C-alpha cells in the first residue's frame, strides 16, 4: 500500500458539486484553496481572496481573466520524484497504474510537494490498447513493449471496443477518490492518447525510433486504416467519457506522434479522429488537445473542437496564441530541458513566457512535453514559485 496515504476518510466524503467549467454563466468563485484541499497537501500559501485552483484552471480553460495563469506539468508524477521512485521499489509501473489506491497516491505526490493547480490522473495512454485486448509490459530498462503487434486485418477486427469501459473501471475508481480528496484545491485532469498516436504504438509493438507503420497503412490501405482508427476513436471516446463521468474537470488528448504526419496528411491521419472523439463527448467538460510537432496545422487543430491547445517548445507561444481564435486557450511551451539546468535559468525562461503572454486570457502554464526524469526538484519548485508569484 502507499507509503504516504491521504487522509483516510477523504474517499468516503460526498463528491463536491461540479462547477460549470465552460458555461458562460459561471462566475469565478473566490475561496482559500487551503480550506478546500483535503489531499493532505501543503503547497505554498497564496494571498487570501485569490481564486481556488479549480476556479483558476476552469476559468483559464474558458478564456476568462484570472489572477495568474494556472500551472500543472505533463508527467508531473513519476521518476523525477523520490517518493515515486520509492514506490517503484515495491510496485511495478503497471501495478501503480491499475491499483486505484496507488494511482491516487502517485497522482497526489506532485500536488503535495509543489501545489500545482491541476492533478493529472496517474495512468498511461496504452491502458486503452490493453482494454481492447492488446496488453503491454513496461521495463525499467527498455521502456514499453506490447504483448504482440497488430499485424493483420483479423487482429484489428478482434479488438474489443465494447469491453473498454468495464476494463478501465480502475481508472474511474481512482478518479472518484481523487475528486473527493482534492475538492477545489486542484482541478482534476483525465486523459487518453489520440487514436493516431495509439495506432502507432499498437502497430509498432513498442516505442521505436522511427514510426512508419501507421503512416504506411494510411497510404497503402486507407480502408483498413479507417477501420482501425474508427475502433480506436470509439474506445478513446468511451474512456474519456468514463473519466468525465467519474469527476474529471477537463480531459487532455495526447497526440504525441501527430508530428509524424506531413501537414497535408495530418487531418486524415489524426485531426479528423480527434474531432470525432470530441464530438461524441457529452456535456461541457473542456478538452485540451496536445499535438506535438504539428505546427502547420493550427487551423485544423482549432477545428477539432478543443477548448485548449497544447503547444510544444518549438513555437513562440504568444505568436501562436495571436493566430488562434480568441476564445481558444493555450497551454504549454516551456522547454522541459530547462528543468535540468538551474533555478536562475528556470526563472528567466518562465518569466519570458509569462511576460509575452500577459494580457492574453486563456493561458495555462505547462511544459512543451513531459517532465524529464532528470529534472531537478529545485528547478520544478522555482518554476512553480515564479508562476505563483508572477505580478505583471
Ligand atoms: O502526466 C502525468 O503525470 C500522468 C502520467 C502519464 C504517464 N504517461 C505515466 C508514465 C501520462 C499523461 C502518460 C502519457 C503517455 N504515455 C504518452 C503521451 C505523452 C508523451 O509523453 O508523449 C505516451 C506516448 C505514453 C506511452 C508510454 N508510457 C511510453 C512511451 C513510456 C516509456 C517511456 C517513458 O517515458 O518511460 C511509458 C511509461 C510511463 N508512463 C512512465 C510514466 C511515469 C515511466 C514509468 C517509470 O519509469 O516508472
């Protein structure tokens, strides 16, 4: 069981009413985040009268003005944290993901330590592949490895879309507990891989240097490609809906391999399927789309129905934000490698983005990709402090 447990009664408390996250009518409520945070966290105190982290995050998603940009980091849980490495001594990665109490604990670790405005469920994009019938392993040396590869039409046809919701109940359970533990003290983010990114892993069988099989299938057999992507779209949509129904305040679609498609093929390979996923979701929960390396496709990304677009580090955030519809929020962009340098550099790079984005409502601070395993804790702390203390 977890080495650091949250307050034991937290999970039994009633779920707090879900605020309207993107409805025009909801006004920003003010409250002290420390009063509502039941996760046992002790983030840096903020001035009384500031927004709750949940309100700050939700308002930023809706492009309404906030006191300062909310901050969370992709891969904020994991190897950079000693408390995560300690749990890894006892449990495998897959056990951590699939045991709700452990996933809860790992999700909360970075919230306790740094006081981020949002918690992202500790999980993995490949849980959807596993729920479809294609299991996988994670090796500390060597990364992920699918149990088999999708090699034929028969294997694609055998993927069990209808089983996904049942098989991913462990994620729903972790989210329900997280929602009760966090209250308004942090927003809760669910996620899934994009159909395109999942297709790449499922066809290659592992993380590989050069992803070519999905692209080749798109060109050589568009019909079979469509059959696979249509199944993945339904599976991803079911998983995101389950997470929304279990308390997620926002969901992020990781299109980490979107940049493997040329500009002209992005829509057919990835954008279209992301749009279908978003269209099928019920309610008003904001969707964040992070499509890495797809800089020529902003119009298409805006057309997916995303409320928030994630940006990698290879663009100038403020310039991109100007080109997008003004009711679309932006997230990301700080080069993750900055977290391996020193606090002075972190503060300077963070302040540059804050300054450039000043006056543009709808800015969520994040990295251009995940926290690197060799990120220094003092650098993460400096990043969070710089954003929290930011005054234009
Ligand atoms: O952001 C978070 O804190 C939530 C957790 C999270 C993980 N994976 C945990 C994880 C999230 C959001 C993901 C998404 C994910 N998983 C993506 C998309 C984002 C991205 O990084 O591009 C992808 C492509 C995967 C698939 C995956 N999982 C790979 C390729 C690997 C091996 C490479 C690596 O980073 O180790 C994983 C393993 C994985 N997923 C780890 C973590 C913390 C490492 C586990 C460990 O070393 O203990």
